[in-house]
């Protein structure tokens, strides 16, 4: 028989809006709507900024200060400094934008940006502005997430040697850094517009993190 979902498996639907409750516009992590009155994650500083001259905006990019990366505001993904000129040429050639490679590197150095993709963020981060947001399925035994339930079931068999029923899979909002092979892993996030006013909600999230940490260490 299939194992039961662990006691503290990730079930963020208790706290998060599902796709049926959220507008299409709210699925992009730029300016999510407020859910209800009270303290919210909107009190945190904005992730996105431009250099003082406004150069990046003219290229269609901004910097995410938490990721320390360029973000393409059309594709909603991380773009490495070395890839930025070619990304515009290949993906946005209709814009006829010309980018000086030396200027890109100058800005990257000046702002302390990463030259390679950052590590996949740990689960339950406040969402990263500029990145796209999707509703996905969680592995009940580790932080892995997938857009299709069948991929989670395959992951459970291969990584955990366990069989799980599709209806037992938790679901949550998720993001990923890029579609590049080394940065396409999904990670679970908490929408910025979500207020966790309840002490019990914070307590449950702490328990989930502790539980998954123990599973990974074990």
C-alpha cells in the first residue's frame, strides 16, 4: 500500500491562494495584489532596481538585489552578465537594442553581480520579484517541486524508493531561476502579498523546515 503523507509534509495551500483564487496578473512576481488587511511581506524592501542612469530599463532588464543577478523583465528569468547581449540578440531581436558588452560587465562588477547561476534558493523564501510564478506539486519527502504530478511520482520512486498517490501530493506556488539545465529546478515560495499573521502558521512552517532538514540529514 502507498505510504501516508508525512505529518509535517508541505501543505502550503492552507496559507496560499490557489490559481482559481488568484488573477492571471498575480502569477508574475512583480506587483501581487494584497490578500487582506494587516502586516504583509510588502513591507520588505523591493527586490528590483536599476542603476542610477536607468541603463538597464532601456535594455528591458533590472537587477534583483537578493539574487544579485540581472532579470529579463520580458522573459522573467535570470540572465548571466556574459549571456545578456546574446539573449537580447536571440530572444528580443525585434527590439533592435544594441548592448555594449563592456558596459554590461562594468555594471555587473559595479553592483557585485554573480557571474554564474546562484544556488537554488531554499524552500519557503518570500518570492523573488521579477521571476515568473507557477502553481506546482511538492514532493512530500523533500523540497523538490515539479509542474506535473507524474514527475513528482517518478521522483518519489527514484529518489525515495516510495510509491505515492497523485491525490496525496501537496501543491504550492513555485519559482525557478531560468530554463537553463543548471538553473531550472523549481523551488517553493511564499507570495509577497501573503500575510502570515497567525502564530500557528509560522509554527507549522518552522516544523516543516525542521522535518525536511532532518530527512535530508538522515
